[in-house]
C-alpha cells in the first residue's frame, strides 16, 4: 500500500550522537510535524516501540507514511548516512517518499560527538532514558574510530547536497540544545505549519548525556592524539 495523496514530509539527515533523538522528540511533541524516527532501523524500532516492525524496506516506507505522520499528513524520519547503504539495494527511498524535504542536523564539536558515541557503544546507553549496561572506560582507539566514522558520515551528506543541488534546512546541535523551540520553529516554517504560540514540550523525556567525563575524555584524547604534524587520512 502506497499512501501519497496530499502527504508531505522531511528527512532529518544526520549522524550518531548529534542530538537527533532529543530533536525528534521535540518535533513529535508538537503533534503537527510528524513523528520522526529511524524507520530504516527495524531492529531499533522493534526494541523501542514496535515489536512487529517490518524488516522489509517496502513495509518501512509504509510505516513512515502512516506511523511517522501526524493528522495533518506530515511525516518525518531520521536517517544516518550508513543507513542509506542498508536499503539502497532495495529501493530509491528519496523517490518512494512523496514531497520530501531535507533537514541536515550536525554538531560543531566532532570530538565530543565521537566521545559520546564511544561511551554509548561501551555502555549500551543510546538515550538518557536507558540504563547503562556497564561502565565506560577511556579508549582512545575507539574514540578515533568513531571520529573517523563521523567525518565520513558528514562528508557523505555534504557530497549528496553538492551533487544534487539540494539546499537542506541546516540545524546545529549546540543551538538546538540551547533553544529547542527555535529549531522546531524552523522546521515548521519549512513545512508551512503554524504552531501554537506557546509550545508544550513537557512530554519530551530525552535529555543530553554530556557530562564532566565527556570533557575529561576529550581533553585527554587531544593530549594523546593531538599531534599537529599529522594530517589524518579518512
């Protein structure tokens, strides 16, 4: 079943640990900007909110247009660059999703993003609402690998925009965390949606996870790996 009549939506194109869960909950809480989630990550959907979420990409597209939509027929989704590789052999997803707009969510501090990803891998805590499975320990090799991966994720999206001529709405993590309403309003303006003058975000339960340990790890990593005479190949 393909549902296209009068429906429009947006993809939040981003990378892990960019504040995307925080952003998506704020967007969903408006009741008018879809329910953006990682619909192409069927394992996560089954774990978090939908035990019978489809494994086939065609079923995932249908879920984006139904489960991912609000009553005003606006849908949302979130996708990492590497998740495109999971589905590209089965479907041209940007063609399958009607009237699709693009939001690019990035983070200025790539090292802090890599530290956050390394901690999440070690603890299994990808959201503030999840309990950690174990204690994280400083691992410069792991941080380096995630930093490399983030640079590639960012480069792939920028190549995509340059090659296609798409001008996405650009949102950055740091201003987002400081003022979520402003970022949500930018998406609403892009989609032509008028929000309530006072938006209630009381249902947003996800909070940022950065702490003093994150800063300590970032500082230690720069001390150990901050040789200015090396220019990394990624």
